[in-house]
C-alpha cells in the first residue's frame, strides 16, 4: 500500500454508500462475464470507479487479509474476485457481489476513522524530550498491537504495520520521506509472517521509533 496519510485522512474526504452501491451495480452491468480474467476485470473497474468518485483512500476496499492485493490487509468483507464475486446459475449475483464491495469500502472507512482516533490519543506536545519520547513510544506500541488485531498477523501483516507507523508521523507533521524512513528503519526485519511478535520485540521497536523521531524534531 503506497498511500500517504493525506490520501486516507478520513476528515479530508466524503463518502456516500448509496453512490458506492450504484457504482458497483453499474460496473457489473457493463462488464463482460466471460474469459479467463473477467472477474479480475470487474474488481479493477470497481476499484477505479471508487477512486474516481471518492478519492485515493477508497483503493483500500480490497486490502484484504492474507495477502491479496497488497498483502497484510485488514478487510474481511472482500476476499478476492474469485470468491467475492458471487455466481449463481452461471450469472453474477448482483446484490450479493455489490454488498461485498460496498461493505468492504465501509469497513475500510471505519478502520481509517479508528486509526485517526488512535493517533489523536498521542498528540506530540513538544513540551520536552522526555515527555515526547514517552508519548511517541506509547503511540508506536499501541499502533503495532492495533495492526496485529486488525490483520490477525496474517501474511505480510508487518508491511501494513510499517505503513501505519509512517502515517502517525505524517499526522504529527513529519515530512513523508522522513516518516517512511523512520518506520522502515525501526521495523524492517523485526517481524515475521503469521507470527505475533512478543512484548520485548515491540518494546525495542517503540524505543527506536521514539529515538529516531525525536532526532527529526527541533526543541
């Protein structure tokens, strides 16, 4: 997932579920239903239409758990074209398929709102280095645990953990490149697929995260 926080901040976009439902229904009606890749074509058309209507953030609707379309996702409502496009009597079940897609977009929006509420719990006060280090450390720890729960630590879940750690820093005003570098430096090689890390690993990452973040801030 290559989105920055400005792309997904839930306070910066509008979303209408009725419009989303109309989009999916129109895509299904106008898309071919034959050939080896037709289900993937429908999924891609839905994705592009969601992005066009609502913004870049909407691409996360198919960021599913277990590795499909980006790896290490949080979405349960949409698995993949093969399983989430419902076929009955050799025809696409319009309602069931549309429900999967629209509910997945709503699930992604809800997840982003929860993330922002989490970020807001750890504002960077800049009163002094000690208090700021504590806040950043606690934020990192909470973020990792939140991503573990959201992804169930399935395949490549740590890629998303790194992304959210970067998003928090962007939210706090650190430049995108610096935020990405800090998140990558402290987390790369520290996690494993399908494995929930122990407390010591998380504590060490949080310590390094706070240290490297403070190095970017002028007191």
